[in-house]
C-alpha cells in the first residue's frame, strides 16, 4: 500500500477522525465542552474541503486495493454530502448544548464518508454500521418526550434486521463467487443460480428496509417523531443518502433486467404513492417529513432503473437538493414551546405575519420538495425520470410522475397554513436560533447555486 495514496486518498476520513478525537478531548475537559461544536464544524468543513480539493485535482487512488478507492466523481459526491452536515450541526445548538451530539454525528459521518469509496461488500457493510450505530444514541440523546426510547428501540431492531439480511446476502455472494468485491453483486444481478438470486433479493430487501421503502417503512414515522429535530433532519437526509450510495455502488456498471425490474420499479412506485397520500393526513411536522421521505426514497431507487452511466450524477444531485430543501425547512421551524408543540403543523398557522423570513424560506423548501420549477427539486426529479425513460421504462416514469403530483397537496397545505391562516405564537431569539437561521441561509445559498448553475454541479460528478 503506497503511503502517499493512503494519506491523500483517505484525507477526508483522516480529518473527520481528527475532529472526533478533538471533540472527545474538549468534552473530557469540562471547560471546553462548548468548543465541541465549533471543532466539529471545522472538522467537517476541512474534510469536505479536502474532498473537493482532491476531486478538482483529478486525484485517483486506491489506498486499500480491492477495498477502498477514490476517483474525482466519488470525491466530489463525498464533499457535497459532507458539506450538508454543517447545517445539521448548526441546528443542534438549539437542542444540545453539550458536545456529545457533535461527536456522535461526526462518528456517523465517518461511516457515511466510507461508502462512496467502498469497492468491497465488507467495507460497505462496515460503513453502513458505522453510520447507523451512532444514530441509535442520537435518537435518545435529547429525550424530549417519552416516545424517544421507543423510537430508538424500533430503529435499533429494524435496522439490525436489515443489517443481518445485508450480511447474509453478501455472505451468500461470497459463497457463490468467492469474492467480496462490490462488483460481484452487479454480476449476480444477471445470474440464474438460486444462491446468487437469493443473495440479490436479501441485499435489495435490506436496502429497502434501511431506506424505508414500502412495505418496509413502518419504523420511519415513529422514529422520526420521537427524535429531536436535528436528528430527524440527519436521518431524513444524510442517513438516507448513505443507503442510496450503497445501492449505487453495488449496482455500478450493471443494467437491471428481468424480474428485478419489477421489484425495483413497483415497490418504489408504491412508496411514492403511499408516502404522498399518507403525508396528507399528518398533523405532525416530523411524521409528514417521514412520509415525504418514504416517497423520496421511491424516486431515488427509481434511478437504479436507468443506465449505469450517469446514475451517480442523478442520485447525488437529487440527494443534495432533497437534503438542502429538508434542512432548510427544519432550520426555519420556530423554536417555541415544548418539543411536542413545536412538532405540530398548526403551530405554523399565520407564521408569515409573525416571522416573514422563516415563512418565506419554509415555503421555498416546500416548493422545491414538491418539484416545482424553477427550483432545483424540479431539475432533480427531471434527471431521475429522464434516466428511467432513457432505459425504456416510460410507463413507470409516467406512473411515478402521477404519484409525485399527489405530493403537491401537503406541501402546498403547509404554505397555506403560514400565509393564509391566522395563529398565535412567540418569536424567539438567541444564540441557538441565530445558528439555526444561519444553517437555513446556507441551505438556501446551496439551493440557489443548484438552481442557477445545475450544469456546473453535474459536470463535476
């Protein structure tokens, strides 16, 4: 293993690891507990900056041959995903004043950062677990309501079941091929022997369970509702992004065919329809976002139907836009009342009359999530459906578009509550609120950039 490759190829991961160690030291030194947040933000910025720098310089390296490799598109995708953790950290100041949140989040990010570069099923499994395990603790860390422990337990049990199925699937692949390479899965997609087919089904079901695709979605609404807002924001965006990156890595270079097309098309299509319809009935903001995320998982898995070339671009662009829009909405939710009151959608009634900036930015986020032009959500959905049509599955693309129209109602209902209804509330100010608004502005800037120059971002993926 060349030393320089190991150092430079894994520089983003090394910087994250340095941030985790520095965060632990600041927490152990009780006087430095409040330093954990700025230290973590600096670590994430440095890690994302390193990924962008290496990607722009055209770095291609294989620090661990057969296990971990970096290329410019992978580094750019990694940098974009890492950068999205900054708003989550800024939002956490309103909920978590100690440093434990920052350390756990960085630990989860370390697992996420491994996934785009993983070239073996074993590293993919390790990355998924490193990303998921800190989230169990994050859910109960705030303990704002009694449901937090139940939510963490549900997530632990179902995520553990998904991990077991994923591990069983890659074990069967190893048994049938003698290789742990991620490319083995792509070859198994067209295999006809029972062992390979069983392995493929187990891995796909595990990814659907992790990504909350119908009918494996039941954990998501309860878990999102029981977690605090920064944790829900992280789970709905970056944690889901990790699952889709694993799906892309496993299917990289392969075109889906035969019965697999039905599995990968029908269940995500049901997710789109079911997630959008069920979100309409929700009175809790986090449950609404949970069902919305179920629908968006359907759009993202749809991308696997398209040609392998360009799949990373469409998935990464969608993930970044979806995450920025969701984080913008979460960042601008007024921090008033108890956690349960803050979660009620009727607390948004008349928000425009109390806080025009927050209401306007939440409206932008909702319109982007709905996929209306000229916002980047439209471009993201267009890319996904374009790939589906290019692969010859026009009927699935049309059905997916019809399903996406169902989502317009609940996104527009949030805007109607803020601008047309009347309501009472107290506007709060403080350090935490200012940081949350800074997070919202950063997300807005990212969305503006992707709206104005989407081609610039796509050309670098």
